[in-house]
C-alpha cells in the first residue's frame, strides 16, 4: 500500500478552492468543500478535460466543459453527460498538513 504524502498546509485552501498536485505520478486535485479536504483525479471521466477549470459546490466538483458534477466523497457522477466515476483518494490532516495516499 502506498504511503501518505504531504501535499498542502492544512490552512492553504479556503472552502471551494482546489489545488493541482502530483502524487505517485498521478495528476490529482486537492479540494476543500465546506472545510473538508478531498482528493480526486484531475481529469473528467467523460472527456479528457481538467476539473480544475470547474468549481466546487455542495460536496461536488463540476466539469466546466459539459456541466457534469461528481461527488467528492465517492467520485460518482451526479448528472449527465458523465456516466463513469472519477477516482477518489484517501486524505488525512495531521500536524498542520494535508496528506494524500495514491
């Protein structure tokens, strides 16, 4: 199992902000939704388009290309046109740092 890697300070992202990170060679997004940190694949599962260009709202991330939303906890799409989930990754906050396991 992969180790956790520190990717940000605990206070670095305000709610509704995200940050691109690379962990174990994977392009990921660290997201803050209402004070909780999540980590998901950067690219939309529907089209090869960065979710970084979208927004975070109500525990979901929106792809700005076609408007699909994905649940940040499960990665499941919550509306069309996307029908495949994005991958989610374990996140923990310790010692003032946000850690991701990929």
